[in-house]
C-alpha cells in the first residue's frame, strides 16, 4: 500500500509498518524499528500479549461500550497514550507537532521527548490536548531544571522521568547503519558543536549516567506537576518510586531498546501492580499492537498503556492523519473486544477476563 493516501486503507497497526518502511530512509527506519542485541525483548513484548487469551461472556446484552477513562486526572477517550520517542522528524517533517495534534484530536495523552525535533514551546502551542513532558536528567542540572520549567510554562501536565538509560543499549541495527541522527532541528538543545555529535555521543556527553533515587526526589522538587517514573520492571523499584513521590510509574523496558533479554513489560505488570497497592497509577508500554492488547493490560491491572513504534509508523505513512488513523483503529478494536467480552465499560474489565 505504499504512497499517496494508502494509510487510509490500513485495517490494523501492522499495515502501517510496511508503509513506514517504504516512506523512510533505511537508517531512520532501523532507528525506529530496532531493538537491543538480538531483539529478544523486542519480540517478547508482543509475544507476551499473544500468550494471553481473552475469556468472553455471552448473552450479556452489551451493544454499546464506554472506553473513557482518566490518566493522572485528565479525561481521555480511551486509556491509550503516545509514548515519548526521540527525533520524530525522522518519520515526518511535522514530527512531534503532528503527533501531538493527532492525540489531541483523538482525546488521548501525548508525551513529548526531551530529544524532540521540535522545541517544547512549539509543541505546546500547537496542541490544546493533555500532554506530558519526558525528561532525561542532564549532567548540567541547570539545563535539566530549565527543561522542566519550559515544559511547565508551555502547558504540560506531568513530568515523565525516564530512568533506564544510563547508557544507550547495544543496538545492532543502528550500529550497522552508522546512525547519527539529524541535528538540523533538535528542538530543545542549542549549543555549539552539537551537529558534530552522533546520538550516542550526545547521550554520553549530555545525559547523566550516575543517577540514584535521590535524583528522583530532586526532580520531584522542581515542580508541582505530577511525576511519572518510566522504566520500572521490578516490584522493589515500583515501591521506591512511590516512596520518592511519584504519582505513577510506567512498566517499561524501553521498547526492548536497552537491555536485551530482560522481561517483557506485560509479564511483570501484575507484580508491580500488587507491590504499589493503589498508591500510584501504573501504566505499561511495550508490545501493544491491538485494541485487545489494551484490554488485556487493563485486566492485569494497568490504568493505561502507551504505544511507541506504531504511531511513528503511522506518522511516517500519513503525518497527522496517519496517527489519527492509528488511534482510530485501536479505538475500534478496543470497542469490538469489549463488546464481545460483555464489558460495557472499563470498570467491568477484570482479571477474570484474561487467561
């Protein structure tokens, strides 16, 4: 389906990947699509959903379903957000602005990456939807604080601290391609010599690898905005996030891009949910490709999920309209699954619906 308006013909998120491959430069596509090492965890994120089975009830009389929810108090049309992802201009010139506008149109949360193509202020001005800002702590703490202040001033509603990137994962596809990124629009950094750095060099030069839980407390002190800790895979770390003032955690292995052969996000979700005991909200990313996957994650205790690669593929295939199509497909599939399960609303989705 490459070319033109072929994104309109997509009937699942899987269709959009082929369109993105045709539309993007090979090195850019491999940057988005690839994972660490042998990509075991990348595959396991999706396989973990495939191992679960939905258990329907029949003759329930359910013909209309309500997918609305809240995420950190913000009303959403469905508990699906667009995860932070770097350099979205690699997929489409409008990049983060197009994705944020599509999210607002669909009534879902958008999360803007620190390493965005367009600056915080431009994205904030372009959307009237609920959006969050993802933060990487910089070695320059004044710069880190400035990023938070800028995001808050631009209207973001939460700070999402990613904690699983002390170093970049060993990603074969990027290394083979010699991926360097494009610095002709790195929106949130303006320093001499930046154009001479590869993405790995930027991370090694600017990002602080020596973080501890005290740094989480420091970020929490910078703003009254809710703090989300992203990159949690163990119950112990989830409990520490709660102790250090987080309002939510994202159960995440960075889309399989960091430590290969670590667990699939879905496989550890229930343990994290049990550990926090309702003290904070729990979200999940990694492997969500169908509306039924969203339902499975909710049944296992998540308050919501985030998608990454699928909306970047949609962005490459059709810009803002492509991302809207991806979210529409998830919504249609989610409603279909809930109707067939006999669950009229999200409160009716329980652990008993998943085997």
